[in-house]
C-alpha cells in the first residue's frame, strides 16, 4: 500500500504512509502503526505478570506473525511510529518470557510461540539495528544458556549500511553534513541504559552490559570512549566498591545480591573494554578526571576479588572473572604503550 501510494505521489521519498525518518511530525500512518502494535501485543498493561497468566498455552497466530514481519518497515519510519511498535514488541517479549516460553519444550505451543517471536525480533533488529527494539531483543536472548553472547555476536556482525543511510538522511534533514564516525552511538547508549536500569531483571541487565555493550563501545573513536567513561566513572566505581561513598552504600543496601552481582559484572566488563582501548593518557584525561585515583581503586578491587572473593559476598566467581579480564587489560597497557604497576599509577 505504501509503495502504491508512493508511485502516485511526488518527491524523492517513495514512501508516503510511512516515510523514512519522516521528521518531527507524525507520519500519516502513525495511527495504523498503533493498530499494528495492538495486533503484535494486545496487552497494553504494564502488569506483565498478570497478562502472562492469560498467555500460557497461547500461540502466535498468522495475523500476529504478519504484524511482526512489518517491524523493519515501521521501525525505519522513526518517530511515534517506531515507538509504538517497539513498545508492543517489548511487551510481547516480556509476556512470553514471563509465561515461561524460554524454558518451554520445543514442541510445545509455548516453546513454538517463543521461538517464532524470538526469530522475528532478531531478524527485525538485524535489519534495522533500531535502539528502540533493543529492550525486546535483550528480553528474548537473556535466558540463552550463554547469556545471549552468541546471539549478540551474530547481531553485531550485521552490516551497518542501512543504519548509516538512516543517519545520513537525518543529518541532511537537519541541515548537517557527513556521517558519524560511530554509527552505533545511540545503540550503545541504549545498551548501557538497560544495563544500569534496576527495573530490568539482573539477567537482562547482564546481557545488555556484557554481551551487547562491549562490542559496540569497542568501535567508538578513542575520544568518545574517554568522554563516555569519564561521565560514568563514579557509577562504575560504586558498582565495584559499594562503600566508596555514603550514597553508594545506601543504594547498595537497597538492592538484592543478584542485582549487586549484575552491577559488578557489568562494571568489570565495561572496564575491560575501556582498558583495552585507552592508554594511560586516555584514562588520565577521561575517567581519571572524574574519580581521584581511579586506576588504583579499580586494580585494588579487582585484585581483592581474585585473592579473597568471600571478602565481598555480593560478587560471584563470574564477576571475579570479569575483574581478572579488566585487570589484565590494564596491566597490558590498554590501547597502547606499556603500563606501570596498576596499584601505583593514576591520572
């Protein structure tokens, strides 16, 4: 229908109902997008636990499947159109996960429904790399046996061409020129946001923070990496050292042990990526400007996790493994030259 209307219209954009990144005004098809979102998931309540009870034993019908196949088109339209369908897809993913779809036998209706939705969501994300769909993707891969690592790696290998084209169209519309050096900037921000958001489950946060975020930040320009971690250094230190400040201690006391483990794993995974990219000067002019003796604090806590894990019961052996990787990256000199003793060096 969109193509047919476009053939009758004028202008460079062949799409009329859902024009590509149509700008600040809602696309003509915004109301239709909301209707398609309702087909994707008719439960519009945030009470996913209650809605999950009604979904047990349910199947994904042909109309629902067809609506899910339209995700790439609707996500590309941007604006309220993309928001509506991404929110519906996220609700559906959470609904099926809460109903036990990820653990259901493959031949069961629940297992088949979950596999169908998972496949369609991953396909749509692979085609669009839409940050608004990331929450749904994290939800459907968080229960994988490897925590979503394999699925995230496959998704990361998807070509960035379409995303770069969308970005260029947005810049042209805004009167800007050139293409960003880091096409995944918004996607990385979205992954970090999920990883540090306590409203997500610990497994979802870990998937976003250790399976998805590191591969995205590893492609960022070094100056961006330095600035990114400079603004987040206090939060990272609070995750590995809950007693670093009164505010951190208060926040730590309010979370579960599982949430504390998730925060530590995410922090050490991020530190591994940071130390793999930045040399001593980059750390000094980045996170070193936000937290005094940043390197010493990180190395001390990483060593403590390896030498005496029971001293910090909130952390697990997996978090300690992440700590070891971060410490090794620092000792190997980060993104460049040789490093001095991490216990003594600070920027």
